[in-house]
C-alpha cells in the first residue's frame, strides 16, 4: 500500500503552518486530524476526517524521478488561446488544495500554430481519476470544449521511464 502525505503548506492558514505528515493512510489521517483540532482549532467530526482523507496524496517513492507515474496528454486546436489561459488560471485558483495534478506543460505545435498539446502529470492513475472527478475539472472540460475548434483528444499514459537530463 502506498504511503500518504498530508502537507499544511498546500492550504492557506492564518499561522502559515508548514507541517508535513507522512506514513500509512490511517496513521496520517489520525495525526492530521489531531493536528487540525489542536493547532488549527477545527472540530473533530466525521466530515473533517473525510475532508482530510480526500486531501491526502501518495508519497513519492524513492528513486522515481519526481514521483510522476502517470501523464494525461490532451491534444486540441483553438484560436482562442487567451481565453484558454484565463480558463486554466481560474481552474488553478478554484482547485487549490484539492487538485491532484502536480505539473502541467502546455505546448504549441511549431509547424501547426493553433494546435496544442498539454501534458498533465500525476503521481498515479488513481490520483488522475480523482482529479477528473472534481466538479471544477468537469466545468473546465466543458468550457474548454467550447473554446476548441474540435473535441479534444485525451491519452492516459503510464510513465515507464523518466530521467533528468
């Protein structure tokens, strides 16, 4: 079973908490709940525990570059790049603390202006699917389709080799 991480740095707080907790899921859930109650003054409820559980991410296994084991490649064409950038910025703001995507790289085909490829990295396929189920991601997908000249194409890719060069 993958180890999990709870990281307060990902969530704004009045005290700018920097605590990170890692371990087996139930251990992290228990410790993070205790921390949320004693330090952040939340009430220990089943809802708090479920929120914390949903925010846990897989720990990066040692020896794996960046811990990115899964990539979504999205191919699309649009002449509305500025609107797309605004839409992506809105999504990033709306999903802060919830999204499981770790890095995104938007590229344009040099020989075919208006043709784009976005690579979105995730720790795992499961984390990518969790990200896809966010209501904000669903809204992004619908709005993005409206900006595209044709329906985007999605590719789900397992990383088999990654190196820093």
